[in-house]
């Protein structure tokens, strides 16, 4: 049922937004239309050096830019300047976008304060300037948005080959009904053939880590998904939700891994995530292509009913850092 619903969302979202085949821009489709599997991934390990966190206060922003053996820092945003996010690094989505979510995206809901990017979900009514009572498009048939939030991305500004880099994001989540934050990437051209990596999603009291790529059908992804109940993290650490955590995406020519605090949540091989021959895209290995980063806080949709939530909702991001393997080529 979840897969069928997700497919309908994807198809319904094609009515407005054009699909641009370029490494700088991607379609606005996809994201969180997967079916997650449950359980632990304890059998998966990583041979990469662990991201250094020694001496870091987990309850506070970390102002120190860490070095990783075998990597060089090629891009980062520390969100240290109070005010709007850096427009040289980030674009903003606007309006109703995907998954029949309830929020109206606007840039005013993202701001930097105290060394942290804060994306704020608010309960406020916004008139829909595209309203059409006769439209079959959910983006136009809603007269109002009852919630607002923000979604930032590096599309058209920065992108990196996932086979060459290690993306590190430190963030703190505040789960409640309807709450749906994400740290994710998308690749070139039509979705899902350009690839999607959900480095972090949180909804319905679970942490999700997903990969998506193309099939022989247009707009029909193949997923390798994983989720874990937040209760399992809290059982190990009662203060888990009060702390910032490290989410990572590590890629090379053989595979990609998603890590949370050094623990591998999910992985996929490049050969497994290979697009079959199709008429929609020339991309063969989507996770060897350049991907851009997206940070957003959605409300509703896969996140569920937010009517019982306390507002404002908050998603905090301490930093996003992109490290390139020293033996790799430039990828910006």
C-alpha cells in the first residue's frame, strides 16, 4: 500500500515542475517514496576512518572543522553568521512541492542563529497564489496552506561525484506527529535515474536511510531502504534526542554507505544501483555522478498527521561538510 501511494504521489507531482537533464539541476520529484525495512544493520561495517568527535560536547554546536585522514575538505557551511543562510551556497524551494505534504515552502523559515541552521515549521495560514478550484493538481486545488517551512538545496551551485566524496552533516532532530526532516542528495536529469540518497529522514518515530535509482519504467524507482525505531537509540542513550548527531554518506567506485554516529545504517554497491537500459536517461551509474545536497523540514505527507504537534517544529543543522578523497579528481 505504501509503494502504491508513493507511486501516485510521484506521478501527481509531474504536472507543474519541468524535468531538466543537467548535472546542475534535477527534477523536484522523488524523496521519501520508499518502503523501509526494519531491524539493525549490525553485519555491515566500514573500513573508512571514523569521523573525529573526541572532546565534542554533543549538546552544543561544534565550531571546530575536523580533518579526516585521506580526505580534504572541499566545501562546507558552518552556519556561523546569524541571519539568512548564505545565498551563494543555497537555493530555496517555494510553495507546495512533493509528496502531497502540507507545508508551504518559503525561505523565511530558515535562519542561522548561534552557529546553527534552524529550519522552522510553523502553523500559519498562507493563501495559495496558484489556487484553482477546478484543478486536478493538488498543488493548485488547495486554497490555503495551513503550515509553512523551508527547503534548501545546492542545485546549480555545487555538486560532487558521490564516488569521490564523504558528506558529513551534524544535526539535531525533534520528532513529533507530522515531523519530517531530511538530509538528502539528488543527481542529474530525470528522477529517479539520476539517483537519490536519503542520508537522514525522520518520520513516524523512525530514522530512515535510503537509496533510490532507476528502472525500465519512467518515474518508477528501485529502492534499497532501511529504518530503525528511535526508541532503540533512546534505549541505549536516554539523552539521544537532546544531542546533535553525525550523519554521513561515504562513496567510492564500489559502494556507498550511510552512517549515523559511525554506525552503518545502509549500503549499496555501485553495480546493484545500476540503471538498466531505458529511454528516459543516459545515466548508467547514478551514484558515480554529481549530486547536490538538500536540507528540508516537511510537515505531513509520509510524516503523518501534524494536528497533535506543538509548533513551531524545529530541525537544527550544525554544519554540512563535503570531503573529497585525496586521490580523487576535482568534483565541484
